[in-house]
C-alpha cells in the first residue's frame, strides 16, 4: 500500500456523434452538403413529377367532367377562380411583421400548396413534355373548354383577391 490512495481519473468519454474524437464539420460545409443533397432530391422529384402529374391531373379533370361537354366550363371557372383567389388572400397574410418568421414561411408554403391545381393546369397547357402533350390531348377529347376557362378565371380570381386586399386596407 505504498501507492497513493488518490483516485485515478477516469478516461474521458468521447462526445456523442463524434467518432474517435474527430472535429465536427464546419457549419458552412455542413450547409453546403445539405444544400447539394436537397438540390439533387429536388431535381429527381421534379423529373418524376413532370412525367406523372400532368397526365394524372388531366385524368382527374376528365373524370370530373364525365363526358359532359358543358361541364368543363363551370369546372374550369371554379378551379381557376378558387385556387387563385384563396392562395392570394392566404399568402397576403404573410406580410404581417408581428408574425414569427417561420409562421410567415408556413403561410407562404400553404398559399403555394393551395395553388397547386392551377399550377398543374398551367403545366398541362404550356409544358412541352410528353406527359403534358398527352394530358392536353386528353383534355381536347374529354374536357375541351376546361383549360381556357380555368386560365381566364385564374386572372379574374387574382384580380378579385387584389381588389379585396386593397379595399380592406383603405
């Protein structure tokens, strides 16, 4: 017992998530890697969506019209107006400075999500992909007037939303 009875220090445990005591990645590098991975995922999702969504949307509208020639006009009016008027009104709510930044971002994401039917309609009418061409042909046969009436009422819905916003600010 000639040794000192002082306690020996225990070896320090490595920091969790830091294998073998390596230093963590710098913040700029971690964000760059995250951004690059997010960009790749976004490109892949866009390619998949551009091949499937236009035809799916055209089939949905064709099924709603159900072969009735006159049904495509009020359906186009409804989709065009409602899915432009409501997103503009909802998106306008993000201008309030009192809201937290992430609440404002959430409101804008909700506004874009509410506009998806109109975005899909514009993709079908204006894109040059094979899927968009097939979707346009589907509408020519099954819902001939949907596209043009939807576009007109997108404009009307947006103008009406702006008028409501301006009138409420006066």
